[in-house]
C-alpha cells in the first residue's frame, strides 16, 4: 500500500501530510451520514398509501365530504369505489380501439390505445396520427389531455 | 474533534429550486415543500429529505410553495396563472384558483381556512377555503408585481413585498395599508418570524431585521455577495443567508458575526429555511441541500461518531461519507 505524500492548504488552513497522519487531530473530519435522502422513484407521483400518515389521516382528507357523519363517509366511499371501477373498466374496453384525443394547444390526434400507467399519468398508444406523420409507438402525457373519446361498437383491431 | 459539515443532497428537481417551506411539527415529523421551475413541487420528510411525493398539475414554473402547520394541506403559486391547494397526504389537487397573471406567493392562515395570494397582477387576494366558489377579497395598492405576501400578527395583518421597492403592512379587516417601508432596490426575500414578531428582509447585499408590528428597524447585516434569501432561526440565535456567490452563510444574530459558510451548490442559492436542527437551501442547480445546525450531532441521517470510532487503520471508516459534497 503506497502512502501518498501531499500537502496543501485546505480552506480551513490545515496541512495534510500523509494518510498516516490524517488522524493527527488537526483535520476536520466530515460528519458521517447513514445514507443519502431517497429521491423520487420515477414511476409514480408518490404519497404512499401504505404509509402510517396516509393510513391515519386519509379518511379525514376526502375534500368533498363533511367528515362529521360516518354513514355519509361510507356511502361516499362506496360511490367513489363504483366510479373508480367503472373508469378502470372503461380503460380496459379502450384497449386496441381508435381513440380521439383533444389536447391543449388546439391539438387533436387519433391513436390506438394500448395501456395506461398505474397513476393514469401516461397512455401508451400505437399509430399516433400527427401532422408529422404516423408515430408507430408513443406515450401521451395525460395531464396534457383535455378529453378523449372512443366508440365501443366499432373497433379496428 | 472538529467536524466538517456534510450537506445532504436531495435530488429530483430538474430546474432551479426557487422556494422552500417547512411545516410545523406533526405526529409524523415535519415536512418540507419545494417550489421549482420545472412545475412539479415536491414534498419531503423534513428531517431526512426523503421524497414523499410530487404534486402534479401545474403547467408552468412554480414560484411559491407553502404547507399548513399540520402538513395536511399544501399551496403553490405558479406561472400558469393559478394558485393551487393540495391535499398534502394524498397529493391530490383540491382547488385551482385562477388569477389574471403569474402568481408568486401563497400563505395559509394559522387555522388553514384562508389562503393569501400575490403575484404579477399586483393584487393581494384572500380566499376562503371553506367557500372556494366565492370571489376572493382583493387588496390593491402595489404598483408592481408582488413578490411575497404573508399573514402576520395572528393573521390580523398582512405583509407584502413588491417590485415597486416597498414592503407594506395591511390591516386585514379594513384592507387598508397601515405602514409602508420604502427601499432603494427590490426586496429579494421577506420572512416573518411569529415568535418575537421579527421580519427578515433581504435586499442587495443587506439583510435587515424589523419589528413586524411597528416596522421599526432592529439591525442590518451586510453579506459578501448579493443575497437572494435570508432566514432567521426560530430561537433567534442565528440566521442563514444564500446568495449569488453559490454559498450559504450562517451568522450569529446577536453579534452579527459570520459563523460558517459553505460551498456546495452549483448555482445561486435561491432560498434558505432554518428549522431547529437543520436548514435547507435550494439552488439554481436544481438541488435541495440540508445542512446541520449543530455540526456533528446525531440527527436525521447524520450520525455522531465518537473519537474512538475514528482511530482506525481502515480509511474506509473515515471516508464513508457522501462523496457528493465535493462533486
């Protein structure tokens, strides 16, 4: 093991002679850290529903409801579940169908819907018709979509 | 043994971080929200910097962000001409409040029932969050864009800083201006410390402290570079300053002495917030960094190492810290 000999004046004005002398009580040692802060996971927007805080506070954060009446809360939850299931089924029925998207900036495009991500943030589509041509595979950002429509009766597979 | 500060870098934002706010202490710890020009404000655990979630919905740079005391609600001000109120537990957007121009500042009252907004349309607005469809109360008077608007004096008054180089104190019930502070140059940051009623204002290279009720000057301190943000520690022992020399400074509030300075960011430091055991800074470089108030103390992700643990032939033990502090 070679011992590197170097000396320079750090911003604290200390001279570092060699590794053996590093612990000679003149060097300021950096504070140790257990780990780095966790960053975004890239695939979702976070707010983990299994976290202790979410579990404890979530019922009271349903904004539309007045959390005074427990019965009202239950019926509202039921209604939300029905709506959610209906929406998810609508997404399933949309697979491989032609969908017309109306988006911001006066954009209207047609595409064949393939799939959605878990947070309904992106739609995977095929044969996206754009002014520049047909894009075989594309991702559409859901926040950019104002509305979309498709027909259930006819389908182009 | 003297310890060197190891800042914790919180990555995630892709554009400059322009505003930061802490919540109060809740049973689940405390939280930090960051406003960023990438339009995606983030919520983090206050003591570790761990990402909790991203508030998605804004279509422009987010200029201001705040949390209510209990960290159950968040509010953001953006360049898409809206201020939004969010559920800070689920991340859902609760309200979108349309404005006539870029919104720069948002602030909740102590009871979280009212939201104060201010921005480029020069008008202060008070929204009753219990009646979101109702028109907000409007306070006009500033002659150019409002940079920051804060509730003060138990939510009975409002402080506003604008590009017209004034800071104004308004009475909430009469909606009239009570006092005006003129400046020679635009105010870069303004913060209100309820405990002790202190107002911290930065402009040019100066940090000035005022009595928040009378707007009388208490003292000024000059920094080595232009100050973007200054913030006073809750117990008034020290204040932190971030500026366009990419550095963070920590000053003793009583003696005005510069205690520490840190290079760590790769861009001007846009905002600083102290919160007891740590302070946070956000920079043009897109990162947030958390800094310890008492360097070397075990807190959050920082671990106090006893002298015996350091005496070791194995240099790995010594250099187990984050190399990013150099990068």
